[in-house]
C-alpha cells in the first residue's frame, strides 16, 4: 500500500502557489529565523458530492487579506468525466461578517477551476462552491472553515483536513482519462436466493424430432437441410424412399408397372363399354358404377407402381418428411442419400424464441422458495451473468410440489424470452434462484470487489485523489451486486469502476504519479 506523506512527489506537485506564497509571507514578516527553509503550510483538502457533481478542492489556509488560489476539481457524476465549461463562485458567509463572493469564469484546464480568494473577515466562515454550467447549477456546502488573522496563525494550525496516512494516490487526471467511477454505499433491499445446478432446455412445445416412419433412403428435395438452418412448420425437409422388400429388384418393379398399366387400360375399356350399354338401357346403372370403380383402382395401382419405380430409379418421389414446428435445425446426423431405419431421428428442430432453465433446489433449501421470481446464472467460459426476471424477460413455468427421491431436490423451471444465442441447449450451469423474499443490506457492484490472493477487498475514497484498501466480507450475490456483511459503512464512497487501476497505482506509485501539477 502506498504511503502518502509531505515529501511524496505527488503531494509536492499538488502544492499550490498560494501555499508557497503563504510561507514567503511568514518569512517577510519575520516569522522564522531560517529564510532558506520556509515552513510548509498544511494544505486543506475537501471532497464533497452534490446530486450532479463531485468537488475535490485543495487550497492553502485562508488568511485575512492574503491571496489563496484554489485547485477546484469538478467531475460529472453521470459519466465521471471533467466539467469543461461554466463559472464557479466561492462564497464565504456567516460568522457575523458580510458575505464575500469570488468568481472564476472558466476552467484553467478541463475539470480544474482556479478561483483566487482574498478574504477580508477572519474567524469561522461557511465555505460554499456554486458551479453554473448551462442549465446545471450544482452547489457544494463544505461547512465551516477558519480564516486566520495572519500567516503565522495559519502555519501553526494543525486541524486542516488532508490525506490520511497510508492512502493510495490516484489523481483526477488519471480518473478522468480511464474507465472510472465511485458510488456511495447505501443500505438497500437484497433479494434472498438459493443456489443450485440447472440445465438449459427447450421449452415444452419448442422441441420436436423428425423420425423415419419406415426404413429407406433419404433424398433431398432441393437443398438438403443443414445444422442451424431456419425452417417453418410444414416445410418439406427431405423425402424418405422406402426400402424394397426382400427379393425385389428394379426389373420386378418395371414388370409390376407394365402389369398395372395393362390392367388400367382394360379397366378403362370395360368402363367405356358399360357406359354405352347403359345408354342403350342394356345394363343396369350398378354395372356402370362397378366398372368405374374398377378403373379407379387400376389407375391407383398404376400410380403406386410408377412411384415405386421412380423412387428406386432416382426420381423425386418418396414420403415427405415435414418440419413439425418452426425453428432451427439443432441436430442433423444424416446426409443426403443416407440409409435410415424405421424410428431413427433424421432432424431435430428447436424453437429458440423461448428456452427453459430447469434448476434442482436441494431439499434443505426447498422451504425458502416462497414466491420464486427470478433466476440468474453464468455462461460457462464467458464469466457473464444472465439475469431472468419474471414479468420482464421471462416467466416462472412452475415449482415442483414433491422431493425427487433420487436427487433429493425440488425442480424449479423458468422460461427465458428471446435468449442470448450463446446459450446452448443441454448446458449445465450454476444458478441462483430468487426466492421472493428481501431484506435490508449494504451492497456494492461486483466490479468494485477485487480478489487479492483469496482476500476480498474494495477501495474506499478518503478524498478525491486518495483511496484506502479495505478488506470486506461477501454475503449473497444479487444480480450484478454483492452483499457486504463486514468492512463498509453506510455513506462510504467506494470505487465502483476501475478498482484494478487503483490497485495498479498502489503497486507502482512512481509510474502512476508523474506529470501531475495544478
């Protein structure tokens, strides 16, 4: 951990010209016998948050009639970037003296305003900063400060706020140019949860297999479907050409077709003859109907014989295999022309518009499942959390009402609406089921917690540019936040984004601290 003291290069660079002027003022007034080594005044450091901005300000102790130039750093809380325009008013009020106001009309550099304050009245005064930038008016009330009657009294003061011993320096210029943010720790409602393993499945009506109704050969009808293809319900995926009976060959099929054609021709001739005789009232109507029925049967037999021959000769016939649902081809183990047995799976179609997460809650936690209203899990290999909330991006399908005698667990199933394409069917994940109960607790973003050789810690802001390494104890995880059971207090400001950068600053202070001056 980096130790910040009066001789650290970061602190030397941040001494304002007004502080040096105060030392020289004391020398000129005969306040020290060593003119070559002026006493260094105690810098005053304040950090304050409004609803819209953060103010971090450094200045030398205020002396009646003396000039003090402030280094006021203003940061937008919306994106934690510097305020680049506007005016800043510094107001000294109260203490039984008239209000004094000092204004600077623009920043000296992005985020840094340098108002010069020359107070007249001494004593305890309220110090206020007002930033006006367009329609934004942000006020920071820093409370009481002391305006000393002379430089000697200012240099003797020991109660000026500053950095604590052992803090880590991470400057505003570094914060503004990196992904960085702070968050005030507050008590909020934590959603109770239980952990379990879960499996990703297709929905109850979102999965279907296309199986062969008989043994035969697969034939493409156009392009043969491939893995991942989109299909619609009723679409012909392929044709199944039934396998010939034992002892049947192509010549036999040709002979059967010739016989069927001959029989159809004879039936047609007989039907025509019966129609003429009926017209002459030589036969009954029933004889005509019988002849026409025989003709239909003969033609059907001819068509069947033609189809059998066409299938075996490479024609387009066969039994159509249709998609039972709309979705994607998730399994296509066979190729065009492959031989298939009766009952064998040819295609598997999945509708991915909704997937199910089936968790198995251990028996010991089953009583905590009051009103399950969500589930979260991490995608293996990606370390990315998927949060499913009932009524938002999913729904509760059901909760088991009995303990499975084999697994000693209770099934809980949630449906995911429009799931991420990276979620794979039959994937096993570690899940956390929200039980429906809540309780108050301190929470921080997952990104704020660092694992340091097995110890969990966060970085707490002591002032705008110094941070402390604080070990914490982790409770439950609620979405993208951790419950903190020990180590933090309500109102602390912690690094919520960029904690690893602060850790780097602590490890290599000489690399992180060069080049900063106000």
